[in-house]
C-alpha cells in the first residue's frame, strides 16, 4: 500500500518570518495537495542562542495571512506532536545514544582547545577543516571512565570512510558525494541539545514525512542525513531541492539587497494573492504562458517536475506588476476594506471606522487608483488629490530637476493665461448650474470636454489651470475622476479657495 504523502516546512523562530519560508511552504503545499496528502508546520527552536521572542507567533500569522494552511502544527495540534522541537528535547538524547549502541555514532571528548589546534593545523596544511576522528577508536573502558569522571562529550555521526553517498534528487537526478570528504557531524552537543541534523531526521521520521522539499543550500548536508537514516535503519524520504531565490546579481536573496521579511511585504500593502502568485512563478512554469493565477489554481495544477533549476530572480518590479494584476481582479469592496488602513496611515482618514457613504466614496477612489498602483500603500499615497480640499500651489526651488521645474512652471503660468482664466470661470459656471452634487464618471468627462468647445487653446491650455485650482499639482489623477469622486460642492470650494488665496482675477 502506497504511503500517504506528508510534507512539511520547518522554520526557526530567529526573527521576522522569511520570504523563503513562504516560498518553500508554497511548493510543499502544492506537492502535498496534488497527491491528496498532508502539509505540516514544525518549529525548529533548539538553537536557543538565536531564538527571538515573538518570532514563532509571527510565523503562524504570516503563513495564515498568505493562506498557506497546515493541517498539523504547534498552534493547531495533530497526531504526531508536539510540533516544537523544544518540547521534544528528551527524544533526541534517547535516539543519539541508541545510535551509539547501534555503532552508527560515538562519544567524542575532544575539548575546545584541541579542536581549535586541529583547525589551525589543517589550515596551515591547506586542508579543508573537519574532525579527524580522534575519538572513534576509544575503547569502551576509556569511554566509560571519561563519562564516569564527568568529562564533557558530544555525540558524533560515524560517517563511512570509504565509498559514496548518492542523493536521488527528484529534480537533479543522482548527486554523488565521496564519504571520505565528509567529516563526522556532531549530533548531540555537550549541553544535551541536538544539532539540526539529528533533530531534523528524528522528527521527519517520527512525523512520517515522505518528501523533503527544501532549498538547494541543504544539498551538502543531505549525505549526512542519508547516512543517519541508514544508521538508524529507517527508510529515507524522497529529497527534492528547490532552487534558491536570488538577488539581481544572482547571489542568494538577502536583506542587504532585497526585503526578506514577510511582515515588510504585508505592511507595504502587497496582497497575499500577489505575493503567493509571484512566489509561484519562482523557478516554476504554470503552463500556457499563464502568469496570473490563484493559490487554489496553483494547487490544482501543480507538477513538481515543472520546476526549473535556474536560480529565480526575486524581482520587485515583477512582483509589483503581479500584485497590480491581482489588485485589478480583487473584489472592489474587499480591496477597499484592505486599503482603508493605508488611507489612515496617510492621514486621509482619522480612523478605520467609516460610514456607508464614506465607504462608497472610498470605493470610487480605489477603483480608479488600483489601475496604476503596485501596492495598497502606493494606491493610498496616490490618492491625495481626492482628500485634500485645502492646499497650496507648489513653489519653484533651485534644486528641482528639469522635468519637475518645467511642470510647475506650466502649472503656475496657466493661471496667468487668459485662456486659463476663462477655463476656470467657465467651470465655475457649469458647476453652479449643475443639478445636484454628484456626477457619474461619464458626466464629469462630458462636462470637462464641453469646455474645449467654448475655449480656444486646446486641452493643455484648458485643463492645466483647472488642475491647478482643483489639485494644486501639475500631474495626478484624471480631472474627470477628481470631479466624479469629490462632487460639485467640494470642487467649487477648492476652486474658490485657490482663486481667493492667490488673488486670481477671472
């Protein structure tokens, strides 16, 4: 009977949750879902020196925000728990000593000074650093005497000195390592804590993990893991090593060159759908040149064999494009609710509690601005023209670039031009005669275009002065959208305030 597929992701709570964790979790979920299996979350928190308070909860929150749901984990329980390594502490010592008894590991009593001297000698001789097996040949009497005397020890894996270890990788084929070049890895430290290698293998075995899908940086460690499985007499899972996420210069993604915190992406206003979609494109071909898809689509169509081994570049420009596409697909009411906190942060709203009337107005803004915005934060930032009824015209400054200076000069000059003044006066008249306060977008567009029939000079001469008195800026949202959102009364207020403030004689 074929085993039920079980995959896992096992982050360490050592800071903000990493975007690489979401990337690996996504492909584990895709694989398990495509085989009707299980995906679990395990927290690997045995490295207490790097443990960060609150990090574990941030991992839970980030995976749930992204919709990367796990059927078992520290916060949801399951039949194979506990799912925190710190709560499985006694298991690792038990299995390490069992491995010694089986002849697959041994006690090592070498102190720090000896190991340092060994490294220095190896360095001087141009050799790769590694343990020299000094304690492998100790007799049982010597071992018992040292333990009885309280001499500190670690337990090391007894790697074969000869032969090869072969990784049968699903994506890479057979990857071969010479055993003689792999040193005897510490499994249990002197303080009783396991190293990653021991805890990882014990937990994967006891939790029934059938496929280990992880980043390619773990390939050099995999021969040790395979030898551990052999030493225990356990069946090893299938290993699948994913390509690393890369910076533009092809180096491994790092916070020095790219934001790597999942919290950063959420706070910047990326949609969960956008980030998941983007990560699903990393080294993977969805098919039919399709680049925009949902998490559910990804899971339904997933095929691990479509993963490409070329290092995928984590390109924020591409992420912005993908996120914009997902913003356009998002239900408008939901997108508006998601944008409200960003309107608050920009100072456009006092709090997130808005009336039904305000919500409808915000929906108009979101529908307009989502067309060109890459994030919710950018959408909110670009919406300032819809909120500020009182503003000052920009002033020229010496340090302005040529393009910015030219735009402001055109804006200010349009208010002194006779055609510009006629345009403002004509708009005031049309607004005052408008029946009611609201416009449809088409009505606002028709109203503005009617000015072109009345005033000579073309769109630049007619619309630039209107932009000045309605927004105070030389560029931004289309004027008809401004009118559509703010309505007649606010538009008149803006125009009359600006005309009075700057003594514009119409």
